[in-house]
């Protein structure tokens, strides 16, 4: 009986491990887009999405409703980027697509895009509390990934034209249905 050399055994083990690893990677189905697992509720009585909302990083988010659609624009607080969103509303939930542009930069790295959602809520500080948009946004086809919490500014009127870009209240929505 002839024994295999230690090098041959090591090579056989390495080949087996490599093939097993390759199969695990290749045989695992790809992960699909990450969607929000939320259920729409009733919009609070007398409330509307139309308004100006504030986030310390993303700045003032101007939102306008148009029927069942929502359009918005923002300019970051540090003035480095501006963005736009459009989506559809169902009760107190908005699902949207967004795009953000880096000011002064051109080319492939100048723009990022994705999807997201907001849940419209009344603040917890009693009847005079400000409304809030609490949600997330993701990159590309993901709807989740990073938190985005905004506080509605009382007595502020949205002005989509105050922020550069190509989305305004007469734009057409993407036509996508959210489920």
C-alpha cells in the first residue's frame, strides 16, 4: 500500500475547501432589495404632508402634496448637496424614490439615489406638538438602511423652487405601486 505524499493530501484538502466555498457563494440565492415592513395607518385628522420639515444634517425638506402624490426637495444644512424625492401616499405612509446631487461635482460620483419611506406622526408633547416624518432611506433599490427623522416646522410654507433641480409640484410621479 502506497501512501500519498503530505503535499498531495494538502492539495486535495485545499481543493475540496475551495470548491465547497465556491459552491456556498454561488449556490446562495442573491438577496433582494430591502423593503420597509410597515403598515399604513390613518392620517391624523386635519393634517397634511405639505410643509417644511427639518433634520440637522439634511436641512429643510420642502414637501408638497398633489392628489395621491408627494414631491419634495431639500438642501443639506452644510450646503454641500441638494436632493429631490417623489412618491405616493397611503394614509400616514409615503413610499418614495429619491436622488441627491453633490454641488460642484460632475460625473458618476456626483449623484446618489435610492428609495425610502416616511410615517407621518404627531409629536408626543401634547396637542401643540409638531408633526414628524419618521422613516428610512436606502441606496439603489433598498428602501431601508439609514434613519431619516424630520420635524415639521410650524407656520412654514414649502417652496420647491427655492432649491435647484427638476422636480416641482407639476412633475409626474414614477407610477410605481408600493406593496
